[in-house]
């Protein structure tokens, strides 16, 4: 018969050997079973490697994780202030219909949410300046009507619908998702 491998050390030994020449292990069935049980017990008793970390390092790691959590939750919020609306690139397009009757504007909020801190701006053909009008809230599904003369420039000049025609109409507002809502339309 040819050589076989020792079940303990893996070296080639004679098939009729009763003891391994290399590791000295008994090769009868009872000895092999006892040796396997010993190896199993030794494996279970082996100490696991535990890395001791100084308390200061643990505190630093916890502080860093808290800062990351706070930063990631606040960086997703959008500013709500009126000034930030004009430079905000990420906005929700408002679902609205705007009609100009010649003396007033009729604006329908067709969104499923209320518009808050609403600002309307119109640009006339005669002036390239903006005339604005602000309202606190337009509830979802409601129509808001405003006279054209209620729109005014910063210097107090009112929009005169009998002498001016609106060229562009814009809406900015806050939405419940803390994003800015916007709408833009033009007339020929």
C-alpha cells in the first residue's frame, strides 16, 4: 500500500503506521478521536484579540460621529428666508394658473399644499423694473385675486394697468418640505 497523510500534521506516512513519525500522534481510531476533541477544546480556549483603546480616543471618535450626524441632517435643509429664494437653484415648480384680466391678476394654487410667505413679481413692458406684492399664505386648492395696482416697486411706484402691460410674472413661496417654490410665465 502507498503512503497517506497524517490527519494531525499533514505529512506523508505509511498506511500501516500506528504512530506518526513526524508529530508523534497515535493513529488508531480512539486516539484520533481524542486528539480531535483536544484540538476543538484548544480552539475554543484561544484568547480573542481585544484592542484596548484609550478613553480619550473613544471620546474623540464619538464626538466626530455626532458632528457627522448633525452636519448631514442640517445640510439637507433649505433656507426659507426671502433673500435666499432669488439665488436658490433647487426649487419646487408650483402648479398654478395665472390670468390677467386687464385690471387684476387671478392666481390659482393647484398644489396639494399651502404656499406661505408668497411673493409675486411682475415686469412691465415699459419698465424693466419689478413690481411686487406679498401675501402671507395661499391655501391649497384656492384662488387668490389681486388688483394690478397693488403691485409696487421699491420706490413706491404702483403698477398702472391702464398705462402698462405685464411682460413677465413670477411667484416665489415657501413649501411644507422647506424647499422654495417658484413659477414663471410671460405674455406677448
